[in-house]
């Protein structure tokens, strides 16, 4: 085989190897671009909502959001006043940490449960905190929310255990618990000592008490 043929074979081999290496890169780039393109309209909509909110006093209505990343949360959290994020069914502690910097009314009624880490982050929020989707309030979550200094709304919580009642009773700020159904007399008596805690009206009637 002459030198020219050897050179051509080497060039052909190099081109084949390069082509094989480039295929995964191309696929990877294309795969990464798809979510980005899908997110663009969403971010544009958010900016439009924020722009309209700046011109009115109705608040920022982003209930259409079903998920929230940290970067988007930072943009949203810079707003002030009423912030509606009731479409979120779950948030990470990192996102909660960012939302905790928001000032005003924070509506997260789509959350049906949360971890103590998320509760700890949200306890830093300054304003009113709406968590009306939570039906079961764990003692660890109740304790994590204890430092929160604003008005707390937990109107879907149906059961209050003795341990949770003892924690909530320590709050110095208001908390609404209009949805409570399962609670014993001792816990009711404990919570009623705190004038900032609102229970269903039936627990205020003398006929409800067995003594």
C-alpha cells in the first residue's frame, strides 16, 4: 500500500471517529434545548403577570403555576403585597427559602403537606401565610412554624393532637383553625387560653363541653 492510500485511510478513520463522538453531543444539546424552549413561554407569561400586577393592587396571581424552580422563585419573591401560588402542590426547601423572603400575603393553599425543612424556611416570611390546603399538621411541622411572626391560616387542618395543641398554644401571633373537627377537651381548653387562636364557633358554645 502506497503512502497516499495510507494517508487517505487515516483521514477516513479520523472522520468516522469524530462523527461517532459528535452524535452524543448533538443529541445531548438537543435534549437540553427542549425543556428550555418549553419554559420560555412560561417565563414570558410570568413577566407579563408581574408587569400587570405593578399597575394594579390586585396582587400577583400565579395560580396557574404547577411547579417552581429557585431562579423563577427569586424573581417572584421580589414582589410585594399579595402573591397567589395556589397551583403548587409541592415545593422544595430551597424554593421555600426564597419564598420566605417575600413580604406581604403568601398564598400556598395547594400544599397538602410539607416537610419540617419547608416549614422552617417559610417561617421566615414576613406577612400573612396561607396554608389552607394542609389537612394533617404534624408536630414537627407545627414546631418549625412556631417562630413565624405573621398571621397563619390553617383552615383545612381537621385533627389537632395534644402535642400539636401544646405547640400552637405558644404562638404569639394569630392562627386560624376553622376546619378542626377531631380534638379533645383538654386541647380545646389549652388553645382557648390564647386569644390569638381562632377555632370553630362550636367550641365556644357551653353545650359542647361535658362539664
